[in-house]
């Protein structure tokens, strides 16, 4: 794949790894002396060496400063002396940790043409991570690739993140605040469509505890949660906002009664119509995992404030039982089955 005109490649051996060293064509800029650190007597613009994944890229920093909103544009821009990134002992800038040299070489196209042509064999998610790291806009104006499904998937994730931020602030958060004002520390929200209606029998409500659920009527949010990828994005957003015990899925929710069954003894049972609707469950308790767990200690009936002493009393009672078996009442012997009676019980 051809590199930008300002960046050319030359292969060389670095240890056991074959690398490429792009460098700036001197004749491209002539003797204008526009490079950083160059004087009026310099014959070529300044070049910097970037070390990415063991591969050295020697480039003219001017291709970066043309895009000041990117990370490399800020690194080598006018405020370069204030940058926290410093070269190593060899004068090389070690950047993009965790990013492969192949993907970084592809991204270099952006600094010349403003477009990244993603070749076959490069993962779109990896390219997305690299663009996010280098603060390069990842959109249809920037990326060109053959795998449109992967590209559209990444763009949908961006759109879903922004969309759910809006739903969270406008629709979900007011319900959560209402639960918090009641002293609750968790919330279970069922998302119904605008056309859904709930008609419960006051005398025979649904037996599954749906009365503790909060109902949110929104066909737009219902459609949003139809896709499992959007539900994953929503979980990510809620985690970023500090919520816990997040569950998002689809469940059956009773809307209206279908019929009434008569049980033996005159008891009636209402059969409800259930519809499959999305739900959101989350909590914001600080003492996570402690509210639902209670330890019960079996102690003697007398009041004791020291559980250790109570435990000693239990052990003492067990020893008494072992050494002194309980007395058997005569009535127990008379009422017991013949198989359980001892031979001496038959004596006159």
C-alpha cells in the first residue's frame, strides 16, 4: 500500500524483525526551512522518529501539525516544548503502545489525504481503537474499507451511545430519582410501547411482583432495545455513570386479564396476558451485596449480648445430651410401634 507522498518507506533489519522506515522526501519541501528546529542554513526540514511496535517511522512533523486536533498534531505543534512526551536516549518517540505497526502505517494516510484506506487483513475494531488513541475522527468521511458491515457496526455503536445518553437523561433518570426519593436504592423499569395499556384487577393483581416495577411508555426506547448490540452499549453507558448490578433484557410483562379461573374452595385466579418487553434493572447502593444477606445465629431463648457465650452454652447443652440421654416417658413407650420397643419393655 502506498504511503503519503511526504512519507516514503525503506526496509531495513532491526534485530530479527524486518521493519520499514518511512522518511520525508527532502525535495518535497526544498530549502524553505519550515521544519521545526531548522535554521536558515538547514538544507532539509526537521525529521522525527516515532517508535511503534518495534518499527521506526521517520517523518516530517509538519504532516502532523496540519491536523492540530489530533494527538500527534498537539505533540509536534507550537506548544511542543510543553508536551509531556519526551524522546528516549536515542531521540525516538515511543508512542501508541499496544497498537501494531501495520495499523499505524495505515493511519498515516490520514495526515496526507485526510482519508484512511483500510486494506484487507486489518480489523476495523483495531483501526477504530487506533483512531480513538490518536484522536482521529472515525466516520464515513474518514474511513474507506471493503467490509461495510464492520464499518457500519462501529458507526452504529457511536450513534447508540449518543442516543442512549439522551434517553437516560430525558426518560430514565427522572424515574430513578423518584425511586431514590422513596428511599429505594435500586430500580426496575419496564419499557412499554406507546400503544400498550395496563389494566390489572385490583383484587387479584399479578402474582410475580410486577407491582414494584416502574413503567416507561416509549416506543422509541422500545425499538432501541430491540437490538442486543444497543443493549450492550446501554450497559456500558450505565457503568460509566457509576451504576451497579445492571441487567438489561427482555421479559414477559402482564398487561390485562384474559380470564378468571375458579379454584376448589371458591378461590378465584386471574389469568393475565403477557407481552415481551425490554426491562432495565440497576442499583446505586454503596454497600453492594450486603442488603440481601442476613446471618441468623441459633442461640438459647435467654437474652444474651455475647454471641461467644451463647456458642459455649450450645456446646454445653450438646455435651449434656451425649452423657445424659433424655428420659423416656411411659406414655411414649405405650404409644410407640412394637418394632421400636426394647425387649425389656415387654416384661410384666
